[in-house]
C-alpha cells in the first residue's frame, strides 16, 4: 500500500515538474512577444512623430501662401479677410425657423435685454 502511495506521489511530482517546465517556456515566449510588440510600438511612434513633423513643416503659413500665389491662376484662392464673412443679418433663415431665430438674435443682443440681471 505504501508503494502505491509513493508511486502516486512520484507521478504527481513529475506532472507538476512537467507543468512548471511548460509554463516556464510559455512565459519566456510571451515575454519575447512582448519585447517585439514594444519595439514595434516604439518604431510606429517614431514614424508618427516624423509624420507630424513633416505635416507641420508642409503646413507653414508662409509656404502655403507661396503655393497659393504660384497656383492662383488655376485655384483662384484668396487670403481670408474679415470682409469675406457674412454678418448674422445676412444669413437666409427658413420661414419656419424665422421667429425662433429672430427671438434668439434679439435675446443674444446685450443692449436689448428686457430682463433684470440676477
């Protein structure tokens, strides 16, 4: 009977040893994969940083102004001026929203407030 218990315990110890061996190699493989992923993330981040720097370089206002001047005949781009924007009174408002919009415009005017300040 004692021999059977010893044999069973020996099998359990060998099974646990085999399990620990497999877990050790699985953990090492996972750590290798993690190092590879971290290296890939670092390379992608460096590439993204380069792309952001290139985007900022290409979108300099003086460069864009020169490009607009060079291609004026084809694109007819004009610089943004305050006069290019319409005022609120020049916006066409659909009739259904006319009353609501006009009341909002009147209530937004600080000089025409009929309510007392709090």
